[in-house]
C-alpha cells in the first residue's frame, strides 16, 4: 500500500498549487480520499475529502472552503487538491489519506481515525 503526495513547494501569497497523491496497493475506487495538513507546532487538521466517483461528493474545512477543490481520477488511482489564493496560514505539511467505504450511507469523515492509509506528506510554504 502506497500513497505518494507531491506538488508542494514554496509559493507567494495569492498563488495556487495543485497537490497530487498517487496511490497503489488497494482498490482506490472504493475509498474515500481525504487531505489533511499539519502546520508547525499544531495538530494535524482536516482539509477536505472526496467520496466515491459515483457520488461526486466533496467536503471542505471552513478554513479552505471556496479556495480548495478536491478531485479524483480513478483511472490513475490519484487524488488531487487544488489550492487557490494561498495564505501564510496554509503553510503546512499536506497529507493524503484513504478511508474504506463500509456502507452505502458512508460519510466524508473529517476524523483521522476513519482513515487507515496515509501518505508521507508534502510541504507547502506560503510567504508574503
């Protein structure tokens, strides 16, 4: 099982970034995919999640709502996080994670414990 996040870097306030998370070793299409981030000295927090392709559902944390878009490509086993209008407070290590869908009534959880597969993280640094 592997989740490889990439696309981070050092950017300026107002810039955009697209993070990618390429996965392997599990049935990607059957998993909710989430993005989390951890800023220096802070706990890891939920950024957003995307449901199965058939639902098209997404959910975002208030801190990124309107600036973030999560998309998935099941053919490539890859999930993306597009972040626009970046702010210094977006500086963090960004992690992708996968949560198994156990029911047709599944939710897009913001809880880390619901995700059983994690990537190694990619650093995003936003400077003014």
